[in-house]
């Protein structure tokens, strides 16, 4: 679940030339609340609201002499400017492209989504979004009910409507995400998306398709509810996951009557498609 508070942000810069080390650090930092990541060939940047910074939790990760990091604070008024400077369009083959209003239109894509960038950024966010959209390409959304749990910018909910969904519930737990998703659905002239602020996946409703691009911890905590909310033979797409999360997620899905279909991966991140038995 992408989260962006109206707060100053803490930025960590960690020297990490090895891709597998960056993957491990992302998993560990995500586990203590870091929700934005940016990777280069030699380093990892990680972000969380300054008010959530916990030196004790961080020291448990960086408890070896070989690990070091530098910390700085990004003032909240500079955050959007930084996000825009780092935001790049996302394109999934000839299927769909996602861009900001200041980017030129895509050429040769079936669907285009325009968003106002106001949230955390990084290759992790883009990789998981790309993977989920790739899986959505082969799913029949026509006339279906859809639940986008952890909607963030609303990109996946918007794509679901463009693919023919009759009704989409887009939910998140963060006020900033709700505001941003509402703005983006308006920009894309969506008519069938309801946006709600929630604390968990409980809705009291049933859905043909559920999409949850969040993180391992939240998915495991909500798996029983997600399964119960899915109609028989309904489609479940899970992401926000690293490759080594796959076994735990699949074990939990199996215990909750969800059958594995396929996994796709990109840059150490995965998305999984399942169906309700």
C-alpha cells in the first residue's frame, strides 16, 4: 500500500553495488516502514516520513561494519518537486502507458493513463505496477466488479475501468493517496470507480477480480479477508513482493483456497496471479 504523509521525509543513501544486497535491504527496510526506494548501480535510496524514523529499528539492519548509510531530511514543500524530477513514464509493451501530464503522449499503445505525480517514487514502485499491468492484459475485465486494495495513485483501478470493469472499489489507508487517486480518476474521466479510505481489506462485498499491490506483511495479514471477498473462480493478483516472498505468499494463498496460476518478475520484484477455488 503506497503511503505518502504530508510530512518532511527522511532519505537514506546506502552504498550497495550488489543487486542482491539492494533487494535484501529493500525487503528489510520495507518491513520497518520505508515506502519509497530508488536504485542505481551503486546505491540504494530509501524514504519514509521523518516522524516515523526509528534509529533503534534501523540499527538492527545496519549492525555490521560493512553497512553504512547517510541520512538527510527532505522538506515537505520540496517533495513533489523531487518526485516529478525522478518520475519516468511507465510502458507495458504496446498494452498500456502511464505518464504525467508534462510528458508527451505515448504512440502505439492501446491504453494511456495520465497521472499527477504526488507520491513516493522509485524503481520498486514502477516494477510492481508494470508487473500487475502485464498480468491484467490477459484478464477479462468486461462487466466485472474489481477491488483495488492499496490503490496508491489509482493507476490500476483506472486501467481496470479502461478494460471494461463495471465497478471498481479503490481503497487505501492514507489521506494523501485518497486525494491523489481521486484527482487521477478525474483526469482520466473515470465514471465507475469508488474511492474509500480503509484500515484493512474488509468491505462486506464480493468481487470478480481483486488486485493488491502492497507488501508481504499486509498481504499475509489480509489474505483470509481477500479470499473471502472473491467469488468462486474469481481472479486474484498480488504484488509489492520480492522474489523471496513467493513461497510464504503462495503457502498462505493455498491455505485460503486460492490456486496459483503464474508468477511474473522484474528487477527482483514479482506479481502473482491466482484464482479462487
